[in-house]
C-alpha cells in the first residue's frame, strides 16, 4: 500500500529538503499568524523555490479574506490551498472560482455529525482533510498534537481524495492507517522537537514508516 504524506508547517530549508528527499508528496506552509509555524508568502516562495513539480506546495490558511489569499497565491504560488477554518461550502466554492487553485477543505472531527457534515464539501473541494476538533481554549485550529477517534472513518466512502491528520507520529501511523483506511496523511506536530520547530530526523523517520506500509 502506498501512503501519500504531507509534511505541514515547514519553515527552514533543511526540513523542506528532508521532506522532499524523503518522499513527501505534499509540503505545507502555514499562513496563519497565531501559529508558531507561520511564514510570510515571500519566505514560503524562497523555501519552495527548489521543490520539484512532482511535490505539491500547499498553503494553509484559516478563514482568510480575499486580499490575504491574493497575496499568498500571487507570491507563494501554492498548488493547493488548505482551508483550515470554518469556511462554508459557499466560501470554498468562491475561493476555488476566484483564485483558480485546487482547494483542500479541513473538517474538524469529534463525532458522527462531523462525518455527515464533511460529505457536503465533496461537491466543491478537490480534497478533504480530517483533523481533530481543537480544544475550546486552543489558539489554532490544527497542529495541536491531538488525535480523534479514527473509527469514525472506518467503512466511509468518499467521492474525493482525503487525508488523515491529528496527533500522528511514526509510532502510531500504521495503526491510524489500519483503522481509518487512509491512503494519505498529514503530519505537523508529530515531526517536531517543539511547537514550530521541525526535526529533519523525525521527518525522515515518519516518511520511512509510511514507506513501509
């Protein structure tokens, strides 16, 4: 089984190289100021300058307005926007039409109702990403090292490609994939030494674990 991997929240040349050289299919750059992983569009463009075209550059945003998105798309030139906020179906449709960039909608998961809500985005998003619902006092919607109940996804059928995120590490990846049936995963905190501090060693270990599945 081939598992596609997205390494999210990259901010240094060394960790970008570790992700690309290790076989990541997606590299993610965060454009959300409260996050310790946030980079500017200009910095993301520098970091992605040598990323091969076979690796998709993903820009993570949270309820961003059109002016913010315009700056990100025109400067960083991501191949995909990851909408990690509370964007509605209509807003997802607007963003995709206005900016002409593939869109991945994140759905926050805690119970069966969230699974049902996710299906509404299948008609407008190119991909879905399932992440744990953040705690009430969280300062960011993702990257909180929290997993949700993977059984919620067991046996589900989706008309769009999807990714699993939330509390993933090299150690629990195999079990997460087995239970959820995920064919693609997204990791951020699970390959860090501290919030926002990516580890090239942990990135390589995670990608090696994925390659072994």
